[in-house]
C-alpha cells in the first residue's frame, strides 16, 4: 500500500496480505499443513523459546490465519490479533489470560445468549465468577467492582435487540479502577464502530457473523488494543511474572504493546487448543474484503424494513436504534453514524401464537438461530431460544411472547418487505 494511512475499504481488502512469495498467487493461499520445516536446530530452539517469530505447528500459528489476524487488527485499529475457532473460543482465551480461580469480572446483562451461558455456567468450572450490570447504567458496573475484579465486559451493540452502549462512559469506570475494558464488537463490526477509539482495551468478535458474512464458516478473534498496562497492579501474573514454560520470559516486558495477543496465543491457544482451520481463515479473509459494502447495505435495508414495519397495523412496536424516535437513537448517532446494524426486534399484536405463525408464514426469510448472513433471517425467541424461561424472565431478556427478531439481509429490500407483508397479511 502506497499511502501511510490507507482507508477502511482499502484495509478490508489488502491488510495483512501480499502476493505469495513463492508462487505469485494473488488470493491468500490456504496453507493446509499441520507443521513447518525448521531451517536448523538453532532456528527451532529460537522459535520454541519465543526469541524469534515463526511457524511451528498450526495449532499455534499458520500463514493463512496470520493474514486474518493482521486484517482484523488493522480494521479495529489494534496492535495485534489472535484468530481462533469461534467467538466463544476467543472469549475463553481472553478470560484465561487475565483470571485466576476465585476472581470475578463485571459483564453487561444484555449479551448474546451463548455468552450468558458461558459466563454464568461454564466459567464456574474454573471458579471464575461473573457479576451482571446494566449496560444502560454505567454506575451499575462500578457498584459490582471489588478487589478480585479483573475486567469489564460489554457488547458495543447489544443483543438481542440491537442497543448501542455508551462505551466511553463504561471505559471511564474501567480506567478509574485500573481494569481492562473488553468489548464484543460482533454486531456492530469495525465498519460501524471501533471500540478501541472509545477507550476499550481488548476487542473480541464472533467472525462467524458479519465478518465472514455468508453464514458458512465459524471463527473468532481477539484484538489487542496495546493500551493496557498489565504490570502496574500485579493482578495479571500470566503477563507480568516469569513464565516457567518459556525459560522465565516475562511476556509484558518482552512483548510490550502486543503482550496480550502473544499471551493468549502461547499460553491459551497453545494449551487449550481451539485453533481455526486454514480453510475457515481463508473464508473469513475473503468475507472481510466486502465487509464495508455488505454492512452498509445491511444497515440501509434494516432501516427501510423498520420504517415499513411501523406502518403495519399487525405490528405493535418496533425497536431499532436507527429510527429517529427510538430512545437509543442518540447513542447510535454518536457511536455509529453510518447505520444501526442489521439486527432488531419488533412486537406483534397477536402475541405468542401470532409470533409462531408469522415465522412459519415467511418464504424468503430463513428461520434459524444466527445473525449476519447475506440472507434475511428470523427467529421467534419465546418459542425457540428462550422457551425454557418463565414469561417474566422472557420479558426481562427482551424475548417476550410477542417479540420477533430479524437479521435483515442484503437482498433487494422490496423483496424483503414483500415477504414480511405476505406473512403479516395471513395473521
Ligand atoms: C455468535 C456470537 C458469539 C459467539 O460466537 P461463536 O462464533 O458462535 O462461538 C459471541 N458474541 C456475539 C455477539 C455473537 O453474536
């Protein structure tokens, strides 16, 4: 790239990738190999001792994966990144790098349902405790912090309804208490919003959604902001104390502003093993190239659909931050002026039965539990993902009996609206 400071569209296509030096291949090759030949024994020793960067074994590092990592670090404005097998694997490795048994972290109570389960149930096996706070009220995070708190975790654009969070206000709480702010930027993507510019220290993604963008490959990434001082408090020993498995190397000292990404790779990924396959890394690199185009179309279509739904007499309410009279519109304009994302909820006057029948009556929309596909997707949470909850819990989770969630795709918006219209007409 000729310019020092390439734009976002250019980075989405070029960051991290060069023509293959041995074959001239222009697209990023899929390096479908488990292992890499050493030059000699000294080279091998330097790689194993972390004195030199290089490929050893695909569980730890692979050239196709490396392109995905550089691309995501560039798009988010971070110093380095680590790509892994899924969004959940990324979250596991982030917390493994900073938590000890008995520690806690404070997380927003409006999160992707899988993250609620991972934090609230699976993490108990490690004796890591989650404390829930309200992302609408930054002070509620402060109230949950104590001497064993290690981090704050939020989604920039929160599930399930698509609500923008005041990242800078929560970053202020984190800074005041010397804690890193970790932001899941899956729903917004760096095209709409870059959390590191608002005070976040670490960004995680499920690449499975809008980055891959075609509903065909799982992946996750951890982006290191390079901003947090891991040595200051002594609370992050994996980063600030000598590592016996690497001959006493202190990772923060040795690697400075990329120490977190290195630690997640050489301690977390190496030992827990959720490596991304080279093929999936290739698919996600390819997806990232069109992220700006797709994301703008997702947002434009979603806004048009939300406006149209408001005019339909079977619909009781529409919650989309892009609508001017939406209570979340002020935060959307501040944090994400290009658009409000693809995912939102609305209510049907006919309640639970209408929700089920509406979903079944759609023809082009796919009824499934995913977001961020090129295709338009729909789910009725009360009869599917949230059916085990009591009616009161469903309402609290934004998944009451009348709620329908859409992930608006990039088809012609007239066809999307026509499908919604014919199904609503049948109610
Ligand atoms: C899907 C999702 C995850 C989990 O990612 P996987 O790739 O499914 O493991 C985490 N956070 C958000 C916001 C998601 O949408």
